[in-house]
C-alpha cells in the first residue's frame, strides 16, 4: 500500500511582492517546500551582500573572495551578478553609520544610483539601524531613484512614518524590522498599512540569529509568523520574510577563530562557509523568502539544498 501524506490546506497565503523589474518574492500558500499541500510560486531569493565601503575586519576567507572590488561597490555588485550569479544584490550602507564614517544622505543616494545602474538583478538597500539617520538616507534614496523598485530598510516603529511616506510616494517596498517578537512584528505591519503602505509593499525582517547565536529563537519566531499567516489567515502577518544573515554568521566566533587558537575546530575557511550555509538552510525551512549571503561557496551549497528540497516535494506529489 502506498504512503499517503497528511494534507493540511492553509487558510491564508503570503503576499507576493515585486522587487526590481521582474523579480518576485512570497506568494506561497503552504509551509516551506510542502508542495504537495499548496504552491510556492517563487523560489527563495539569494541576495549577495555589497558594502559601500571596505570591510578590513572581515575574516580572510571572505576578504580574499572580494579582493580588488571592496573599495568599489559598483564593481563589487557586478562581480556578485556576473561571476557568482546572485539572484539579487543587498547594498549595505555601512558608511552612513553616525558612529563611523557618517556619510551624508546625498552621498549614499549617489552610491545607490550607481549600483542600480550597473546591475540588472533586483537591488535591496539596507541602512545601519540608526533610526534617525536611516530615515534621512532612505527618504533621499526614494527621491533620487523615483522609478526604481528598490526595497528600503530597515524601517522600525520610530521612523516608519517618514520612510513609509517616502516609500508610498515613490511606490517602493519597505523592509519592516522588529527585534524577534511576533507581536511587535504584527504591530509594525499594522502601523505601516494604516499609514497607507500597501500590504504587497511590506517585507518583514524579524531579526536573524546565526547558528549557535540565537538561530533557534529566530526559527521559532519565523515559525509563529507563518502559523499566523497561513493557518490562522492573519492578513497582517502575510508578508514575505527577509533574513540579513551574513553579518550575524561571519561575526560568530566559530567562523573567525584561527586553527592556532582552536586546533580542534578544523579549517577556518571551510568552517565559516558551513556556518553560513547551515544558518541559511535552517532559515529556508522556517519560511524565509530572501537570504542575504556573503560567501559564494555557501551560496552554492544553499542552492543545492533548495534544489533537493524542491525535488523531494515534487516526488511526494507524484507518489
């Protein structure tokens, strides 16, 4: 007798959000890769990181990959697109940090314009988490690129009015950031929708933990997000999920400490790549729609995992 898997049809579905000229995220009507129970019309997107200033503190394993382009975000973005075949680019605006270079909103907008003009794949733009500075910068970027469908973040409760108004005016998606709390995530979604931001222009960043550094809690938050959205049909939780995992993964001790310091840990480069790939694969299983990644070999491993998960799901449908 053939095995018949239990079917659990969902009441709700995730809003489909357009990014870039032709990219789409979300749209699923089932849990991750449960293709025998519903649809997953868009494969989770891998956005590779690009920074607007060099990152000398990065581990050698990743600095070597981007040698020669780390001082040029345009060349860096093109490398991710042309050589590493990224689905998208996530431009991290580290230079605007008030405690760092403190670049102006105008300088940041000019950088975004150059990167947007250089690549054909979707572009995400992410600030530093300084609410006031991010609000100024993201507003200026929306104004400077009125015709580009670029998701802007992070947007939090304290700056959602300023960024939300700019995003609405120029029809841009926003990435709503909250600190690992389902209720806070819903509250921010409600505030943005009440402000007038369309539901299909909101992406959720629930805060991402790396393997061994809060990943299990992040997983449980995302799982509860999806339960509310799909099983309970809560329309204020039916937004795609964005996981900015690369910064968290590559600052973990296990991805950085040398073999001399920890000889039992094994090769540091292999360790860092696996740390990122395992974190990303776990997030895939908890319902992410966008993975922000750094090392191209980790990206390759995650793509292989996605292909395997899709194939297994399709086998269940056939059987």
